[in-house]
C-alpha cells in the first residue's frame, strides 16, 4: 500500500502539522514526520480538512444523463473536495425501489471518485400518494437511511406521519422539501418588493415555513427524525430554533447560494438565478448565516442541480430551476462564513463534513484528522482568489450563478481512503 506524507498543512486551520497516510488510513499526525518511500505533498500554508460530505446532490442518472451522470457528478464532487455525496431520488425512473438505489450505489462504487449514497424516495414515483419501499431500500446493498421526495413536497400530513413512523424503526430520516404546493402555484421568484416591481409570480416565505412547522410537530409526535432541505427564510430559522429548544429531532441544511445571493439578482432576468426555493432577501441571507454559525442550521448542502444549456438558455418563465454547486461550495462558504468571522475552519469541517456524515450515517466520513482514522481528506489553498470559470468544471452542466465572480479558496488535493482523486487541482 502506498504512503503519502502531507507536510506542513494547517489541520482544520490550526498550527502546521505533518500527516502521514499509509494505505487507506491516517497513520500519524505530528511535526517533523518522515517515511521512507512516501510521496511528499508540500502543503505549507494550506488548510487540511476531512473530506467534505454533501447530503443533497442531484446526479441525474438514471434518466437525465444529458445534464449529469454519476461519473461526471462524482468527478465534480472530488474537484470540490467531497469524498461522499448523497444522491437525490428524483431520477427517471425514480429511486423508489431497491433495484434503482442499488444501481446508483454500484455506479458510484465502480467510478471511485467519491462514495455515493443513494437517497430513497418517500413515495412511489414522488407522487405523494403511497409510501415507497422504504424498508426494502434500507435492507438493500445500498443501505438507504435518508428518504426524500426532493423536488416535490410530501404535502399530505398522513403520508408524512407514516413515513416518519416507518423510518424510526431503523434510525432513518425523512428529508423534506418544504413547499406548500397550493401557495406556490405559478410562483417564479421570492414574493416581495422585487417580485411586485417585476410582475413575476411570488413565492411566499410562508409556503416553506408552514410545512416546516407542521413537520417538526409531526416528528415530535412520532419521536422520529426529520431533516429540512435547503432552508431559505428567516422565519424558517426561528421555527427550527424553537423546535430544537423543545428537544425535537430536527436538523436543517442551507445551500451556499442562499448564503450569498439575493432576489435582487432576478432583476437581470437571467435564468441562472432561478432556483427552488428561490433566492430570498438580504435579511434572510444574514439570518441564514447567523443560524449556520450558532448551529440552528446544522449543515451546508449544495443542492447541486445540473441542467443542460437549453434548459437555462431561454426566457425566465420557461427555464428550469436549479444551480450547480459542488465545485464552488467551499469557496462560497469561505467568502460568507470564514471571511466574515462567523466560522473558523474547524467550524467549516463540522458543518460540511462531520454533521452531514452523522445525519446520513455515512460511516467512515466526517471523521477527525487523526491517527487511525480513514484517510478521507481535502487540502485547500485558502489564499487563492480568482474568477469562477465554468468552462473548467468537471460537471457536465454549466449552470452556475458565479460565472466571472471572484471567490476565495481553491481545492488542490482530495483523497478518498488514501487514494488521490484530485492532485494539484487536476482530477486523477
């Protein structure tokens, strides 16, 4: 087995240390380390983090390979410093059976750029009418523990209750796309001053907040775990904060784009800014940042949503919703959370690796950078700053809202169980 000596890295942003990888494991962490025959990576000044874990990725395969595949999506993940991603169920066919989740799991295993953990659908066909094969998906080779109809809300309270009861038996979690469908019919952007001025259909904050309020109460009643996908409003933060104060088993995620961008960008009518849930106000953005810093929001999840060029290069009303995010997530978090002093690098490791791994039961990921732990690591040049160029993305799609925007930080190396997937910014 190969040995790799990472020399002089700032582990979790701390003092420079050496990290010796032997095979799939971290063998030693300290200063002045040496190892005969080891490949040496000079990491002076760079920050070493545990490999990132994304609890919310759309890999599109099977069915929409024109926008992304498991191979291209996991290459994008490795480029962004991720060693594990959770693949959402809204594929074609929907990942609502053991057969489909096993297919996705095996594709991820075979390609090897990062671990792929499929998320199972809550309901058959994402139709919200009948529970999918939750138990069979959990017992399958994929070992599914997270279930979501993301892209659609489980809006039937009885179905949501039954799902929470079912997954409780094996410690699973239901990840809810909080969107009351009747309140968002015809919605095109956040409901507020900008939508009124532009004459676009408004997407009210209460459409998200009402579902979250219902679901935390259902989770309390059942005694089960619920996870809130892409939380986006200040009101949602307050509901989750209240629920946690009552001891309800709720966790929540925020996307990088909701930490940085606001609905003012919709004035450009550029469909690259069209996303679900929509970009909100400056007040919401600051509330989300504060909530991520104080732990009310548990994790950052990308909601990486690739689309082919023709689905975004059209008029606003016809455009698909979503943004790619795997390759820019860490840079956006550095810009919004680290540069502002709201989080240190240890906090970033917690929100982007340790906690998502815990929520999704991703064994071997989100572990400390210490001897005896799996060598799932990412090395970041935090001093770098430059414009985002989607032409260099590993993702098959280019629908990024950051094109040409200067962002800090660049992932230079990623290791999955001691095997380099990214070296000097280039995929292996």
